[in-house]
C-alpha cells in the first residue's frame, strides 16, 4: 500500500521543518516470489546420519534466513537451516 506522512524535525536552535513523505510498499507489478522446497526421499529413521540433508529450500528473490515448522514451532532437535546452501 501507499502511505503519506508528514515528518517534522526540530534542530538544536528550535528551527523546524515539515516534509511530506510518501512510502510505497509492494508497488504494482512487484510481488514476492515464494520459496521452493525440494524434499529428499524418506528413509528409515535409524539410517539418517549427522549432516545429511532432509530438504533444500531456495527463493529466487531473496535469501532464506530462517525456518520453522508450519505450526510456527522450531525445527526438531538436531535439525537446522543452512542459510548459505538452503539445506535443512
């Protein structure tokens, strides 16, 4: 959306200036591209090894910086997101 605000600044001598500023978020024609997940084939739980990838995530228009489960809770103990490779 577009938001217009008036900002007033005051200097050390008491002088003031007011400026109208227009902020535009997600301008027309620009939208976020959703992340893409690639899930590795499932295995028996006791065959996974430390450092093995469970899935990979990428985003064409930004770096993935965090990951949580769909219900908002943290990833299970022993799993993490590598922000460089996108591997979980």
